[in-house]
């Protein structure tokens, strides 16, 4: 792997790590999010509704792939990379700043679902564009090897999520603290948006 190829793979991998980090972050906070946005229901129902909201991000991924594929054809990969990173970072911060159901009622879960849809669109656009970008730079007989680095970095995003959330829990001393979803979303989601140096041709 020469210097230019390493730059392309590295930049795409870093972006993938933080895209999936933001995505996994929501899944880890399902109990907290359920209690804040679906507080009118019992504990089991809170968890179910929070998981259904989590699923919304996966349901829209095929749509996001189609939309961002078309945008990529029109404006290029570099702009799409930046769009998806900013969209993911902004929607994650928004989840952290949303008022709870006790504060604004039914509008809270509606806004939460909206943020989850935006996160799902961002992941599908970024991951698909990154794989295409890397495969175009890879030698013909090494494309699987190059793209494999991106697939592997999704788990790196999970590791980053674990460490970030552990630090937040230690600082707060309570997993279900009233402001935990806001702390994690606002503090840890924002830096993901501008992190990738885009290496595009």
C-alpha cells in the first residue's frame, strides 16, 4: 500500500469509525433514552419504543444509499463525505440536546425519531461512498483487502463508544442520571462531525 493509497484508506476508515461510533452510542443508551422520551409507559414498553426508534435508523438506510449515490454522481464524493459527517454529528448532538417527554410531551419522541432517521441516512451515505472511494483507489487484485479495512473499523467505532461512555458514567457516577443522554450526545457527538480529512481525487 503506497502513501496515497494509505491516505485514502486511513481517511475513509477514520470517518467510518466516527459514523458508527455515533450510531452505536444510541444503542448503548436505550434504557436512558426510553426513560426520558417514553416516560408515560412502563419500563418494558420504554425499552421497546426506544429500540423501535433505534430500528428507524436501519430502515431508512437503503433510502439514504440511493439518495447519496445520486448526490455523489452530481457533486462528487468529497462533498458527500462532508455532508454525511456533519449530518451525523449534528443529529447526534441534537439527540443530546432534545427536551424530554416530561418537558415537551409527544413532540420529544417525534423529534427523536427525526434525529434517528437523519443518523440512518448519514451512515448509509458515508459508508457506501467510502467503500466506493477506496475500491476505486485499490489495485484490481487487492480491492477486498482495501475495503476490508473499512468493514473492520466499524468495530473500532464500538470500542470508541465503550470508552467514551465509560468516562461519562464515571464522571456522573450514575448510569441513569437525568442529564446523561444530553452529556453524551452533546459532548461526544459533536467532535465526530469535522474529524475526517477527506482524501479525494
